[in-house]
């Protein structure tokens, strides 16, 4: 009897344990399944099928947490969309601002270049020089804003070309010496015994960084001297390690201000902008450029005694023989007789001032031309006249330059080079022109030396056909 009772109790206990386990195991599995669904991002799940309040409370807590996460994710997605839209608006604003400022600047800079080639009295030449300095400052501000936006958007790509760093430094000293002489400040170059140092780098960007540093040195130094130095640390067939530094005896920088000096829109003192001018972007841009080149830039300064900026950077090595060959080839490429071109240049440009600037310049170098006030007229003119080359503005009424270029390049027998001459100077604008098939892109305000080089390149190719 006792045995049967024990067996009966054992069976009842076993069944009870199985029943209780099932009752507990099922909601635990459901909790586990809910957690997995939430982990996968499926936050809308049913939590009403729990029989025990304790499990329902756990499920409700998980559901509440999931709802909070879902709300936060939705909020982040909205913020992301707002940020993207804000970035698009900012990019469009900068592009529009660039265009609107560069268009009148093209007239100012263009006429200044034409004036410099004319006969001027000494006083007039000085007036032109001062106006040119002011226009350079304005253009520097514009370029600083655009360069900073490009660095923020990771849209700057470095070019690689042959560069003699010693010659580059000599040119910069010659550029800043008149400003230093006017202030009674010394300005010299230290290169030890180096006669030349040929490397491959983005010469324009290296020069831009050093100009930023030197212009700051001149701006903040009223006595003493400014020293630009170039030191060769090491060199092999692959890399050339150099140290570039700009040292001055100017007002210096307080120690607590140094760490923030490479941040955008930051200057050493709040009164600095009022007293010395500037956007506060130069050093932020310089650091961004050096970072892109894989180098480092550091500051050593003492308030009232001066400042030294030091750049450590590795450039790709270039042997002397290759450098000489490239220089000879470059010299040959620039030799072109414009007067020998027997076809006119077509200028598609709607702005009357820009028309005067470009036509005066083409006349000076011996080229004939015809004008078209918009893209549609340019397309019509090409049906009845052969042109050696087309200078195409981009933003024009009736038909813009991009549409006109697409129409022309779609013709099966059209092989005339098109050079975009545009105030649209952003990288995206240049890439868009290239994708269409436009041969080259010159940004406004036009640098006549750059334009002449482009004209020589494409006209010489046309003469070989």
C-alpha cells in the first residue's frame, strides 16, 4: 500500500513539475522571442497573451523600452534628414554666393590685368597695385569660405605634380617682401645649402598653406623679422621628409588660446578681427590641407614675443633628371602662335562687362572672336560658321552653357573644343562639365595666364588635326 502511495505521489509530482515547467517555460520562451524581435528592430509586438502578471510586467517593460527606442530612432532619422537638407542648402548657398561674387570680381580683376599691360604713370601703376591687392584680399576671403566648406564635406582632392620647394619658397619671400619692407620688418628665407628640392606634391595647396601662415606673420608683426625655413630631414627614392616653418617676432598667442587656434572662426582675441581683419578660417584650412597631405602642423608661441608654425611632411621623391625633363616639356607646351589661328573664337557670355574683358584680352594676344549672348545663339552660330574654340559661360538666359554644350557635343560631326569659363567654381560644377564632355574649365575671375595656357593647349591640338 505504501509503495503504491509513493508511486502515485511520484507520478503526480512528475506531472505537476511538467505542467508547471510548461506554464513557466512558454512565457519565458515568449519573452526570449520578444527580445529577439526587438533586437532585429521589430518593435511592434503583442504582449497581451501572458497569463502571469509577473511575465506580463516584464513583457510590458520590454515593450515600453522598445517604444522608447523606436521613438529615438525615428527622431534620429528626422535629424539626419534635416542635417542632410541643411548641408544641401548650405552647399547651394555657397555655390550661389561664389557665382554672384565671382561674376563682378571677374570684371574687376580682368580690367586690372588689362590695365597692367597698358602704359601707366608711376602714380597710376601704384593705384592699380593697391586695387589689385584689395581684390586679392576679397578673393582670398571667398576662397577661404569655399575651401573650408569643401574640407568639411571631404570634397578636396589633392593633385600631384612636380614642384621645386626651394623655388616655391623663394617666390613666396619675393611676394611678401614689399609688405614687410613697408612695415620695416625683415623677411628672409633659410634653406641652408639647398639649391633645389624637387618633389611631387599639390604645389597650389602647399603654397596656399604657406601663404596663410606668412600673411598671418606679416599681419601680426610690427617689428623684428619673419623667417621662412625649409629643412631636408631625409630622402630616398620614394619619400622626401621635410620641415617647413614660419617664424615671426609678432604679438604672439596666449597659451590658453593655442589649443583652439586651428578651430574654424577662432582668433587669438575677440579684438583681433576688428584690429587686423580676417575670417578666422586660414589656420583651420591650413591644418585641413596638411592633414590631407599626411603631415602635421604645430604651434610654438609666447605672448608678446612671437610665434612659430612648424610643418612636418613627407612628399613623394622626384629625381633631378625627371624634373628637368618635365620643365623642358612644360616650356615647349607654352609656345604657341595665336596669330596663326585662322578661325575665330566663339565667346558665349551674357554679361556686358565680362564680354569687354575677354574680347580685349583675345585681341591683345592676336585672336579673332565672335560673341553670342546665350547658349541658343551659340548653337545657331555654329551651324553657319566654323570656330577654332568656344569659350562657354555656364549661367546664361534662354539656354545655359551646359545645355548648349550638350546639344553641340551630341552632333556627330562636332569636334570643336569647349572651355567652360564660369563663376561656378565648386568641384561638383567642374565634374559636371567634364562628364558632359567639355574640354576644360576656367573659373572666374579669370587669370589670363591660366586662360592663355588652356587656349594654347586646345588650339595646338586643333592645329594638328
